[in-house]
C-alpha cells in the first residue's frame, strides 16, 4: 500500500526483525512543482524526527526543504540519487525513492 503526504509517497514494505520497512520517495506533484532537480541532499542514516528535514532540493523552479513524514530510523539512503539527481525527476518509484526507514511508532503509517 502506498500513501502520499507532504508531497512524498510512502510505501510499507517487508518486515525485518519484526519492524516494517517504509520506502519514501518524491511524488509526481512535487516533481512538477519544483522542476528539474539539480541538487539533492538526503538526511543521514540514523534517527530522524517527524518534520525534521528529510531532503533539501534545488531545482529549476524552487529550492525547498522536505520534512520527514514521521519519526523513525533511516536505514538506507539513495546515495546514487544525490550524485545523479535526474533519478529524482523520474516517474518510476524504483528510481525516485529517497530513503528506507523504520517508524518509531507502530501506527505511524496508518495515521498518514
């Protein structure tokens, strides 16, 4: 199941050690609003709180900070997307994902 919030898509995935892994990426709405992305800085691995900066983006139409949709732990970053920012402009979710993370609260996804 995929949900959209704060111009991000969030997909609940498999469980690892009893914790659901969520993949988060850029919605098509956000891609349209900012234009071609020329710079991206994704939050580091580790703990992140809801509303802390998940992504800084500079693009042809805007430079914005995008907040994390919920608190949790980032376990994987799409580092290639920081180097090849055109991946973030892709409509393909396999290309435009940002992070994979767990949630601090079990109901975080349900409450999006």
